[in-house]
C-alpha cells in the first residue's frame, strides 16, 4: 500500500473537495492530502515539508500556478517531485510556460476522474519507487517508511516462504523497467512537441494548425475503429508531418510566388528529409512520425509523392493526416490565400475521395464535421491579412 502525501492547490474550496473525492479511488493508495487555496501559503508549507506530488491550478489570485511551480522547484528536494498543472483545454501558452517552469504533466478542466487517477497513480509509483526503492525488497510496496516503523530484518518475520526475497527483487526489476519506459514515453512526447514547434517556425503554418491537425487526426482514427493507444500516438505524431521543411532553403520555402519546376522538386523532398530524420528512432512515436512525414503527400490513386503508393499501400497514418491537414489548410487564412467557405471545402474534399484521399477517411470527416468545426473554433488562429482573390485556390498541399 502506498502512503503518499499529495499537495492540492486551488483557490476554489469546491474544487479541492472534488479532487480529494477523486483521490479515494486510487488503486493501492492511501493518500494523505494537504490543501491550500493560496499559493503563497502552500509555498510556505513546502519550505518545511516535502510532498510526493503537487496538483496545482493555474488560475489563482496573487501567485499563479506557474509561479508556484517555479518557486517550488528552487526548494531543496523538490526537483524530483511531480508537479501536475490543471489548465483549460485551449491554454497552450500557459502549458508552454508551465513546462518551462518545471511542470511534469497536465490535466484539463473539467478534470475527468479516471484520467486523474491514472495519471496520479503512474506519477506516484515512479516518485515513490525512486525515493526509496529498497523498501520494495524489504517488503513495502512503494511507500517510504517512517523512522518509527523499521523494516523487518528478514522475510521470515513476515511469514513469507523461502525465496520471497528473490521474488521481490524480480518484481522490483520489472516495476523499475516499466516506470523507466513510462518516463521515456513522456520524454518522447516532449521531443515531438518541440520538433513539431520547430517546423512551424519555417513557413506559414501556425502552431494552432498543428493542434488542429493533431485533434482531427485523432478523431478520424478513433472513428475508423483504432484503439486508444493508436489514437493517442497519432495525436502526438501528426504534428510531425512537415518536420522535413526544416531542410528546405528559405528562398524556396518562403517564396511568395509560384515555384518553378525545379523548385517544386526540391520542395517535395521535405517528405523524405522528415522520414530520414525520424525513421531509425527507438521510439514508436517518432517512427510513426517518420511514416506520417513520408506518406502524407501520397495520393490514393498513386499520383502522389515521394513513392507513388496506391490505396492501402499508403500507411493508414499518412492517409488520416493527409485528410486532416488538407481540410484545415482549406479552411484557414494564409498570407497568400483566403479561407475557403465550408461548403466549397467539403465539396472539394469529396470530389477527391478515391483520387487524392482515402474514401473511408473522407466519409468519417463528413460524418463528424460538427466535431471538427468545434476543434477549428477551439484552436482558431488570430486573423491574418490575406491576399485579394476572386476565387479561392485549392492549396494542393506541399
């Protein structure tokens, strides 16, 4: 049984009560909580005590959640304590600031109980096993022992059979391997986020375009029947689709006019560049990113690039992201084009089913267009000045 101390910080008493109620469902955990409605008081407490995890709301009067995490990280022993930030779904700038300040993970309001418990259980398991992993060999499951409760001197004192110590060592090795893998997955997610952001600095695409493509891709994948693990991975990997553009010369990538035939051939190499950068990674997420970068400009009829793949020979992740990327591009304002109206965009996408796009992906897109428009609204760009044109042009994504 784990016996962690969990610090909850929220200026709403009602939210604190709700979070405490959720904690009661944590498997294998009997948590003690300390609750604060003011960040300054929570920080004062932390100067004298060390919690095992902090759950911190961003929006608070006076010192906000990001500032609290920044200051807490400066305290002795706090560099390894998980810090979970609670934010609104659209607060991407807040999340970037929180990551920079030392946030470990995020929860989105309204907090979903099962997600809350799963995330905290994983983080607590990692935290408590690293604080004193020998406790497990001595017979305690992850919790730190107080000085008043010493560990038994041998397994017989607990009535365990001979060989129990070896079994505990094996369990510890298994748990450490699992927790290390979870930590690496978190690091991979952060790498992907940073690499995806890098690609947005090279051309006209916005950071919100990346968010929209990620959410739309996950929606399409889910409605096609893929499992949660696949949908979560494509959500993380989809923003990598144009990472190869970092290797395209500025004079071509940023050219305001039409590309020459030679320039177009160079532009098309961004798919191969992205693939070569990512394909040999040990991370399944980055390898999926490689497949997306390589295949999102293939066409269902075989007329795409770089390989001219046909139909289901195109990786499903490329077929999904192709639809998400193109629809978002048509509906978005760019410095060189106006946004298409919804009807024209959907008619264009429908005409291209079976030619440019996977018909199954198009069918899902049309069936769930209301949900997609909600994503568009949630991650809307600031208005950009567009060139004047009498008729919108089909982007024919590069």
